[in-house]
């Protein structure tokens, strides 16, 4: 029997700081869990987690803010999968390389990360992929830093999830919707926050 999940996805812009804790509780009390697609400070993730008291699953972006702030109670899935509420969620952190700091990767490095997880995908493909950077040619900008990874199309072709959530590409306003489909996969830019529903 299929089950529906309601997800609060966040990334890049901490817009919910503008909401009172009471408003956050009222607006998002019915979500099942939280996904963060990166470039948000650890203290912001702690803030959202503490108010909603819902599991928060995250990947790191190419910027790490307040890294010393402990968020061990959240689940980091950089370069690995997690099984949560009968959902398999796979995470890919970082962006294309530009300053040779952590969480920046070449195409070859990114593809190697995928290959390291290949056995897991063969057992069961992901239901959700959570990445900071989108696939190449989807929700990209006209600069090398915000060009997606070509190797992500390997996942779209051979292990297509039901849902792919990403960050990294900034929008003009957090209310703006950027959503596409590729090989039947729903791909959503999580900039600011989005409410996403999935049925598995």
C-alpha cells in the first residue's frame, strides 16, 4: 500500500529566520521530516530542528557556516544512503571545483562517489536523491560554479528516483518555483524552502 510523505525542504537562504517560532510550528506542524540541500549554517539547521522536533536529514553545500555548532542529532548523508520511514534517500554534497576547498569535486571525483554506492543502488534504487548541486543542464546558471554535474545523468538514467531535491542555484525570491522532469524524475530547486509531497 502506497504511503504519502510531506517534506519540508530547505537550502541556501535562511528565510525561516524571518518567521516566528509560533508561525513555523503552525505552518509546518504536519510535515513528516526535513531535508536540507546545503549552504545553510549549522545553527540554522539546529533552529529548525528544535522548533519542529522533526528528523532533519542534510547534505553539505560548497559553503560551511558555523561548522563547530554541534548538529550530531541531525543525519548527514554526504555520499551515502539512509533508510528512513521506508524511504531510501541518497545524498551528494558539494559543487563543481573552483577554489580547491572541501566539498568541491571534479566530474571524475563525483562519478567515483556514485560508483562507490553502486552496490547499494543495485539492491534498491533511491526513492529520493538529495544533492546540493543539480544535474548538468537542469536549473543551471551561466557560470562554471553553478553548472551541474554531468555524471548525475547516470543516476537519472539507470537509477531514477521518484524525487530529486537540490540547492545551489539561487532564485530571485524564495516563493519562486523551479521544477523540472527528466526521465520521469521530479527535480525541485529547494532554494529558501519548499513543501514537497511524495507517494511511495
